[in-house]
C-alpha cells in the first residue's frame, strides 16, 4: 500500500508530464496551405458543404466552413473572429457590421433570397395543404425559429400574421434556437408541423408545402468579405464562386431564390 | 458515413488537460485563501468564484468575448503584446478554466476546511514554514477533495460548449472541440458521426479517469 | 526559566496574566474557558497578545514594546495539543521526526530512533496514529514535541479525552516521562488531581486572571481565597464570624459553636472581630467520636459538635455523610451543615447504617481560614 506521500509525488509527476505534453504539442497544427475561413448562416449548411470542395480544387486552397446563427457569427466577427468571408442570413446584420467597419462594404453582395416552407412530420399524417391546416386538431405543436433573433423565424411570424393565423396559432408555437432546431422538433415528432427554410427541409421524414413568398418581406441574404481578413481577394473569389454559374446551380437546387430571378 | 475526423478529440484532450492544470494552479491557492485566511472582501471573492455557474455559458462567453476580443480592453492589450487569444485553442483553454474553476475551487475549499487547523498549528510549532506546512500537512490531507475537484474540472472543461463556442469559435481543424464537432454533426443531420463522436467522448474521459485512478490510488 | 506577562482581549473577557515558571513542571489550573489554552497559544506564538512580554531562558519570544514577535517555528517550544493532533497520514516515526527537518538526514534518523527507543515505541515506527492505542498516541505526541529538544514543553489537557482507568494510567506514564526527560513544562488542566500529580507548582486561573500561584502542597492546604477553594472543588467551604485573631490562631463563631483554627502560616491574616470569615473543613479530617470509650471530652476533643446523618452516598471505598447539626437554625449547606467522609471499614465498625446520631471533633489544624 503506497503511502499518501508517494501517491502525492506520483500525482505531481503525472501533472508535470501532462503539462509538458500539452505545451509541447501546442505549437503544432498550423496548416501549410492557405486556408479560407467561411462563416455562414446555418441554412447554408448543405449548399456550402457541396460547393466548398469544387472551390478548393479550382483554387488549390482549403476552405473551412463554420456554421452558426447569423447573430452569433456577426458578434464574433465584430470581436475579431478570424473569418475571411461572412454569409449572413439577413442583411440587417451586415448593415450593423458595416457600421462598425468590420466588413469591406464594396465586396457586399446579395447571394440569395431565402424561402420558408411548411413542413409536417410524415408520422403524423398526410401532407398539410396550406397554412390554415395548422389550426386542425391533428397539429398540436408548431415549431418555428425564434422570431426575436432568427431571420427565418421572423419571416414565419410575418407570414402567419399576414395570413391572419398568428393569434390563433400562438398557443401551439414552440421556438427553436434556429431553423435547424425548429426542423429537429418536427423530425423527432415533438412538433407535428413547423415553418422552416426550404434549404434545410430536404429530409426524408417530413412533407414539404411551399408558402407564398408574398406573405412576408423578402429574406434577402447578403455576404461580404471581412475587413480583418489577410486574404480578401480569396474571400471575394469564394463569394463570387457561390454567386457564379457553378454556385447558382447548387444554391437553386437547395431551394434558394437567386438574385436576378426575383 | 464519411471517414471520421479525429482532430476534435485530440484538441479536446489537450485543451481540457491544459485547462485542468491551469485551473489547479490558480484555483488551489484561491481555495486555500478562502478556507484559511480572513481578509476584507473574502465573502465577495467567495461569491465571484462561483458566479460562472450562475450565468448561461453562452452569455458568459459573450462577456468574455467582449473582454478579450479585438475590441475589448484585454484583447487590445494582448494584441499590442503580439498575443492572439480569442478564436485560438488558447481561448478554448480559457473557456474550460472559467467553466471548471467554480467546481474545483469549491471542492478544494471544502477539502482544506476539512483539515483540522490544529494539525497545521502543530506543524508550525515544530519549526515548519507556512510553505512547508502546506506541502507536508494541508495538501496530503486535502488530497482526495483536490482529486475530486480536479476530476470535476476536467470533465467540465472537456464538455464545455457554450463558452468555447463564443470565445474560441467552432472553427474545424483549429478550435472545434469535440462537443462543438458533435453539435455541428447534429446540425448537419449527420447523426452517425455525431453518435460516434459522442461515444468517443465518453470513452476518452473514462480512459483518462481510470488511468488517473490507477496512477494515484490512495488509501490510509 | 519562563516569565510571562501579557494581556489579550478575548471574546468574553480579557486575559491578563503574569507568572513565572521554573525548571520543572508548572500546572495551569482552572475551570474550562478561564484562558489557560489561550495562554499556551500566546506562548507558542499561535496567537498574539495585545501587549506584554514573554521570555524563555534568555530568549525574548514576544515583547510588544520592543516589537518582537517570533513566529511559532522559531520559538523552539514543544506543544502537545489536546487530543494530540498527530498527523494521521504519517507513521509514528515520521510524526516523531517531523520537527527535525533541516538537520542532516543521518542525525534525523538517529534522533528519531533514540526518541522511539526512550519512549518504548520500538516496533511501532511504521504504524499510523489510527492504529495506535491511546497510550501509544500520547507517547508519540510527547516524542514529536520532545525530539527537537525544545526549551519548554507545553501540554494542553493531555488526558482530558480519556476515560477514567486509562486516564489514571496515562497520568502516571506522563508523569514518568516528564520526570525522566527533565524538560521544563507548562501543563494546562482543569482537573486538580492531574495538576497536583503532574506539576510542582500550580498557577490557578479564573476568568482570565491568576488568582493564586504556589507550590502544589501550599495550594492544597492554603488556597488563597474562597474563589480558589471553589475552583479546586474543596468541600465544606463555610462562612462564620471572627471572634478573635492572632498571628497563630483565629477564633470564630459558626452555627452557634465557637471554633478554633490555626491561622495561615504563609499569609498570616488578622481580620477585625465581628467581620465575616470564610473557612473550609476537609470531609476526611472530621473525626467521629466512638461511643464505647466514654463521653467526649472537650479537652481532648477540640471543636466538638454533634448532629444527625441527613443523607449519605457510597463512593465505593468511602462513604460521604451529610450531617445536620443539633444547633438550631437553618443548615449551612442546604439540607446539611457539614460533609464528613469515612472509609467503608469505619462505616461498618461503627454501624453508622443503624446509628445516625454522632458527636465529632475537628483538630484546629484542619480548619483552614480563607483570606477574603
């Protein structure tokens, strides 16, 4: 049986070893090839994951994609996050960043218009035909992104208000942190229906019904190169790639309305 | 399922070990002060050290970001000194420290308070300095509580999500720790990858803790 | 050897004491909470007096006027704590050698072995305190304090945590170690027997003050005041009126009797006639007068009184009899006037169980007056 003092000295040795290992390995990990860091709203998850490899091959760079809520990403960029280019789900956040001189305004470009759709869990019955169907007894909960800060949530609220359903549906609403969360509520059956972005709605377990874009103000999504970026031309190139012929095909496939098609 | 990127695992192990060591280095002396000394502001300090438990992690992370980001007072100083902290792996370490410090400090404080002060006084009358008393009496007798606090701190640092997300970002290959990577996979609807990484997380922590227990088995 | 003169404000009174101690064992005796342990803590440097001076041998440990306050580690005092405060994670030998840090390894080993040997702890070196008996723990605690050869040993209630039989055995054990090692010591206790058995000189504490400091026999026979007598647990402390006082005798009146007492030889004391006076009579020094040897004779039987047994208690080897005097008036001590202690044998021979009325006398040397 080891005495506590031997134990103590052993533990201290272990701590010292751990400290050495950590500091020794700390320097590593820096990639040799140039890396482009893209901050993008979560609704772009699938589209950009498909586009990034093509851009990497074309320009011989690495692209690191960081997805998150537009608000969070904007706040991080404001405080010096190492993003090169920022794809916002809502141009309002770009306005705020522009006011703080955190982005290069001349690179700013509209890249898509988001669309919201009505989704219903397949497990809970047949497809819902229209927004009004949400009032039916079959639907006990309706998931949307939090309108307080999520652009798609705001659009969902607007559409419901315009359709005159907001007050009636309010008791049924549950808020997700973002559209992916809202969709997860439907996918897992926690909510029978929801209103989410078309770009993420392509999942097997839900029925999708389009919503008339006239019911809400357009979800104009813009992107810009970040002022602190050490490689602004590469960021601009990626933005233009997404907005160019190759990008447009993919974006369109994921349900975005594209600039010039409006 | 595409091939699994294990970088987040190594990053998380490294970050949480570093965070635990740093938390020990700062937290143990603080805990000792709180347990053994009376000074003005002691009660305030005692409340401040547990404050991180009260705030939601992302909110706490946001405040830290405001502090250490490129616009923040600390961030600007660091930048002038040529040190990059926000959005680097070091920020993830800081996040781990902030999240785990309350757990370690409270456990260690209870441990120190549990050591009979008369034993320390006896050691003093036997010619030992404060430093020597601490190493030969206080520390060995409070050892179990320190271990418990260290383990809690390690697990908390390993699992931190909110603070790391805010101040280190979730940049794959750089600052995306295991919990952030799992969350990303869930967000991208890649449940197989998410499940695999969750299992790996649990496995890694169990492995580290079992190894530690083997190394420092303590009885008396 | 030791001179202390300090004052320190404590939570419910002010400790204000001055006394000296010689080369042998000094007992600090008094009720719990009288400031005895606080004094030891000031001596050892664990707490700091508000003002005063502490000198051990030729070394000044504390002097508020000169701004001297040696930290505990430089005072070279061996402190044996109440409950011993042995280090639970160290072995007996490591405990004993703990204060030898800083000396060469070989010397440390040799000194530890020597102390272990002298205290009869051979074979127990590798045991932790949890695996030692009460007596062994006491010896380890003594060894730990004595190993660095302290200038003075401080013992705080060394026996208080023990039960009676063990307490008695360890008291004798402690007494032997103290005598054999010859280190000057200050011992704190609230038990007079313990103070009497272990100390040569006793300092009596009451609420932060020294009420008497005297060699142990002097204290036993001549408590300086009623307070001291009460603290010592002396029975039959009584109150009468002075009739006449001379340097060697005091005549007093109590419960209608005229009693004659020897004046205190050390603080001879001349109270004015008619002034109140406290005195005590040790219960074991009251003589019952046998009825089979003729009537009592005032010439041979000094301070003769009579009364009836109002209550009694069996203490195993002695009986305590509570007598109520035949004199009229309310009894001096509740249900009785005087307590008398007789051995069992006497109780049986005199058939006290049956015969409840007795005459008794007290030699004048056994009535001790207490200066006011």
